[in-house]
C-alpha cells in the first residue's frame, strides 16, 4: 500500500462556492488506479477553475474559459485517464 497526498483547489469569481464532497482514497496499491472526485455547488455562479495537486505539484487543471479547458501536466507517479476526466 502506498499513501498518497493530494490537494484540490476549486476557484470561482465570488463567494458562493460550497464544496459538498471530496473523495480521495487514503491508500492505493502501487501502479493501480485511484479515482479522485470533488463535488461542489456554485449557487448559480461561474466556475473559474478546478486544480488537482500531488505533493505541491499541479497535475490537472480545468478552466472552462481556456481552450482546451482541461490540461494535464506530467508528474512522475501520476497518470490522468483522459476518458474519465469529467467536469
């Protein structure tokens, strides 16, 4: 088992964001997959970005106004499934 430390950052333009749930496994088996999920309520406001970090390094970013809106950054030990990344 490998313990992993992940951090989530969700940004929007005003203060109505409510993070309702974050699902991150406490432990995973090396070279196995893990699903990271965040659920939030924007209360009708526009989302600015969702960013995922591992050990302080960003590996995934979603900014709806960017083209393309989703970006994956190379980070040793992290692989983002292109099919599963849904927002």
